[in-house]
């Protein structure tokens, strides 16, 4: 057997080096290298078996052939099933990441109770909280009578021995992956080696028995599943549970899904009795709107297959600094710089002596380029002090030439806006033919200048009235 060697593993990216350094040469993070022995580590597991075991031939097959739909167990919590793509998949591993305190344990307790009430065997293993704490939460959620089987345990071998008892569980929840440790690795719990080998053991269990497993992972401030990002690559699906401080709603976002779409979100609201589903997020995000103030534009966005309307707020104010401030919450700062540059270069507007603040209302986060047009409208509105029409939605991508480019799902965005009582829309030309109703009352600018002229023109129209 090889002599145990000392190695240093980066806790952020999993890079292995033989010498310690202050900075990881692979990912550039500081102070992330931790000494871990290789004896019994997962690196030496399969390799050391090689000498004792001869390879077994597997049957090669073709790409075509029978396909079965992934066997799913739906929880009945609509927003959760939407994010997972229709329910937990048997024999798969799902990672639920999120900041501490965001509500991961709450969500999974509710899901466990919902599934148990449908007759599934659910095991909830907590390595973070004592049984009494979990019971308290269950009481608060009103699910204390559910048949969920509970354990407070952190050793993977003990967990496997426990759930091997009796009928195979349909779902095993491990809260959290950072507290698990296995006898097979000799590093401290929470290190990359431990987390990785514990996750691997549990994933192997899921694949071999057909039980679904859910791993809970805490996320660091930088937005990574703390330390072991490596787990993301091993599991079949990754969901992030996120929310903005001070806001009650939470978004369950699909980051990776081998069995379904990756752009879905589930929206929840945290109440004193647990998480409540929000089936119409637009109403939530538009809830506190003051329509008449300048600098606000409603963006008709899409999250996966679902349209979501949010308000974009801009404040353009004269600066007292040499270099004006650009601050963005909920959108991409580089994209804001681009929209500002296009407004300056092609529309003759000047932001050089102004601070620009941009906020997506309700703490929501937008990643779609289709928000460009709504952002531009809000910026122009704030700069000119002219309020935009309260019943108008905006969407469209702006190119560097100032042209407005079509975006997908125009019909769905319009339909959602109409449903929520909006009467007009500003959208790109060449999107699918706008139909009746709000589509007929739409304005389709070819360039950003057309939109600026229209907003400025509203002043003249008001004066004429
Ligand atoms: P928790 O599920 O423990 O978070 P995580 O597992 O992600 O760390 O949720 C903790 C927070 O949720 C805590 O601040 C209290 C709050 N909460 C409610 O507001 N209502 C509830 O019904 C429950 C159970 C928790
Ligand atoms: Mg928790």
C-alpha cells in the first residue's frame, strides 16, 4: 500500500497541491488551502481497489431505443414541483443551496410532510439541529402529525445502516451536506474531501436503490455552495433558494437539472406558519407600486416558461463627485453601463454629470437582456423628470448600434401584462405579430431614439391637452 501523503486541497475549488500556499493557484482564492491526508481519501478509494479486482465488461448499446420518462414523485407543492421539473426523480440526487436562515430546512420539512401524507416513506436526517428543534419547527408548520421519519445524525455509514432498515425510503433528506462525514475519509467534516466522499456515498446509494436524495448545502457570501462547489458537478440537479434581506418572499431557482428545464423558478412567501406558495409572482413584485413618479418602468420578463412583471426604478441625479456613481441592485452593472453608453452615443442624452442608481423593485434579480428597453425607459424618464404612462410595459434588447432587437415569448409577456390590467406596451419590431387588446395598443420603436423621442414627446402632448 502506498505511504500516506500529505496534500493540500483548496476548499473553494477542490484543486490539489503538494505544497501550502496563501493563494490557490487554480481559482485565486486566498486562505482556502487545507491540509488533508490521502490515506483513505476518495482519491485512493477506487485506485487501491484496482489491484484486487478485475474489470467487468459492460454491455455497449446504441443511442436510439426505448426511453422511459424519469420516474418522479411529486410533492403537491406546485412551486417546488415546478422548480424540480415535475417532482423529485427517483434514484437521483438533488442539491438545495442557499444562505443560512433563508428557509431551506423549512421548505424541505414542508415537502417531506406533503410527500409523507401521500403515502411515501420519507426520512429526514439533520446534522445541524437536534430532534427537539426539528419537532418545534414541524409544530410551527402544522405538520407534527406527519409520518416523516426523523434522525439527528452526521455519520454517513450510520445513516445508511439506519435507512437500510425496513422498506426502501422514497426520499432521503440530508440537512446539511457540510455536516456529513464518512469513515472512508480521514479529514475533518466540512472539508472538501469529506463533503465529496459523503456526497458520493449517498449518490451511489440513490443510484443503486432508486431512492431520491436531497442534499442541503449552505452558500457562502460569495454565492458558492460553501467550500465544496465540487458537489454541484456530482448531483443531478441543483436548486438555489434565495431571497433578499428584508423581503418575505423567496425564490427557488433551478441552476442545473439533468431531468428538466433549468430556467424555472418557484416563488414562495415566508410567513409565520412556514412558506406559502406564490402562484402569481407579478402581483407580488408590482404590489407596492407608485405609478406616477418619474423613473419607474414595468418590465415584462420571463422566468423559464412563466412571465413575471417587475418594476424597474431609476434615479438620475446631478453628482457632486468627480466621477459620477453608478449603482445597480438586481441587474447587471455592465449592462447598465452599456445602456447608458448607447443613450449617450445615439440619443444625445448626457449622464456624465449625473449619478445613476438602478433598482429592481422588491429585491428581485433579472438576468434577461430583454430588460434593456425597460431600463432605458426608466433612465430617460428619471433624467427628464417625465413620468411614464402607468399602464405600459416594456421589453426588448438594445444593441450597441441603438437598434432594438426582438426577444422571445412576446405573446406570453403581453398576455400576462393584459391579465394584470396593463393597457399598452413598448416592444421590439419583428417580434411575433402582436394580436388584439394590448398588442394593438403597442408601440414598436426601431431604435432607442424613437423611444426617447416618444417619452420627450409626452411632455408636448401634455401641454397640448
Ligand atoms: P430555516 O428553514 O431554518 O433556514 P435554513 O435551513 O435555510 O438555514 O429557516 C429559518 C428562518 O425562517 C428563521 O429566521 C425563522 C424563519 N421562519 C419563519 O419565518 N416562519 C416559519 O414558519 C419558520 C419555520 C421559520
Ligand atoms: Mg437549516
